[in-house]
C-alpha cells in the first residue's frame, strides 16, 4: 500500500511534510538536525536535506557501522555515497556524537498514535535513538499511520509524527531504557 501511495502521490505528499517540518519550532531552533536519506517508499527527504544544509550549513545523517548507526555531517549532497543496503550515507569525515543532535527526523514502515514505530526489523534506529536526548519526530505518509503497532520494551517511540495531512503529538508511551 505504501509503495503504491508513494508512486502516485509521494512527491506532492513529501513536499507537504517538508513544509510542516520547516515550520516546527524545534527544527528552526536546532543547530544540529539529524535526518535520513530516503529510499524505496519513504517520505522523500532530499529537499529537506538540501534546505537544512542551506539554512544551517550542514545536516547530520546516519551511516551503517556494523550493527549500529553512526552520525556524520554532510555539507554538500554530492558527497553522499552508497552504503550498506544501498542507502546513501555521508562520508565519515565529520563525525557527530548523539549528544550534539538537537532534533531528529526518522523514517519508519508504520507508526501509531502512541509514537510506536515499526522499522525494517534490524533495530538500527532503536539503538541510535536510545542515545539521543532530543525531540524525535517520525516522517510518514498518512497511509502509514495505524491504530496500534506491536512494540517491545527496546523499541524507542517518537514524540511526534508529521504526515502530509497532520501533525500527531505522541507523548503516551515512554521507552524502557537499558540499565
């Protein structure tokens, strides 16, 4: 369903999501914004990355390192390289620590109103998100919002979801952090 939606209206819907993100107070105040390079049928982020670089001088993007995600700055989108899983990643030249991230925008296969996020099942983002202490916002198409997503204690919820139609506040469920 998401793939069909993406193919038919993805560009227009992604532009609406982008416009909403650019107006968020957390985004405008943030010095270091963590984004992601979209692939397949995710909300398209190329324009948002370019605008973030233009406004803030750089954008933070994840890269795969073993079974975890690292973060590095990108100053020029032409410097992106294809990494594991065929997803574009920043070169590992200007590393960002999780503490430096002021605002995070993340992908997902599906989300629910409590902030539960279904990823691709490998836990890469959950391991990274557990280290962040900033607002975490999921970017999604409206068709990706479900009534309930099964989740485990190790799953890290988002605080907000931005779709082409609305912004959903999700402060109900808190993650169980490792001790």
